[in-house]
C-alpha cells in the first residue's frame, strides 16, 4: 500500500497549494509525490514511494502553507487563527522474512482521525493530530509540531520540531515481541513490551515554489529519532534503526470548483 493513499485511491496530503477563488465552493489540490522514506515506523531500510496527493478546503477559508509531513486532510473549519477537520494516514505493511522471520506480519495500516492547526501569526503554526488504526493495527497515535513559516508570494519555507506518541496497542504491534514470536525467531530470544508513550522526536523542513498559476512544487526533508522505549525494542535492534530520515518532492495543481 502506497503512503498517503486516500480510500478509493485518492491521497490527501496536506494543503500544498492554493489559488484565488470565487465566493463559495471549494479549492481542490491534486498532484503527485515521490518520497524516500521508511515504509513503516522503525524500519531499517527506506523505499522510494510514488503516491498521488489530494487536498480539499473551503473556498472562503484563507490559504495556508502546510508542510508535507502533515497527514492527508480536509479542512472543514478554517479561519485566520484556527483550522480543523478529518485526517488520515497510511503505512506500508511489515513482512515476516529475513531478520523479521518469526515475527507476526503486519498488513498495511489505515489511521483515520482529526487534525487541529493554530495560527497565532501568519508565520507561526501549531499542529496536532490524533488518529486510530482501523486496518493493520487498532491503536491510537498522536503527532504534534510547531512550524516557523515564511509566507512569501512565490517561495514559502517552513521548519520546526516534531513529537509523536502511541498507546499500548500501537506500540506493542510495531515494537513489541510476544513470547510466541520470540520462540519462533532465530534472532530474538526475549519477549518485549514497550508500553504506551513517546514514539519519536524530530524536525521537518520544507520549501515550496509556485511555478505558475496554481502549479506548485514542494521539497521536504525530515528526521525522527525514536524514543528510548522504542529503540530498545529487539525489533529495532535486530531489524530496524533508531534514526529515521525522509525526503520528498511534490508537484501539485490547485483549482476552484463549485463557486459562483
């Protein structure tokens, strides 16, 4: 399953572009992204992952630049200081071959939830997400960050810290080892329960350039360092890595629909 694919093949991947609009209607942003990223949290390798992008916001809401590491979202409530709406994130499957032999296979995961953006100034954004797995795992996860943003007319830039949390169900699914798995694994001989808590801390930076009209390209890089309880998991020690890097390129086009 490719990252950030929305149900029925559409991906909502943040608000990567916007254009002038008539009263009423919506602003649709569609495009494509290619990213080098770990296929799942804690993976010891990266994949080159192409995916479609799609975002939707009300035409009467102000345009705001959103870093590409936001989950796919629809901005239902948006004003000068706040934005809120549903969000969804997808994760690749984790196999049970090689160093992962003996561990349970994890199917691709879907995590619907909600996001909240707070804008005390047009150059400062606070972002919070809460999501629950409905496929692949059934735990709760949360991600938060603060971004300093340069809102230029053609260039836009953002940078800021990130932090993530997971409940016991999520953490045990991806980083725990049951006694049965330890008995089956040729490399892991002890069970492990990480418990609920912090997943990672990191940083994200992005730069976006408006080519012409609603056509925009965005480049982003990010770094996550897994929290101690996660990094001490035998899964990470044997088949993963604590330092997680990602980078991607997105090309998107925005247009209005349903206006007067």
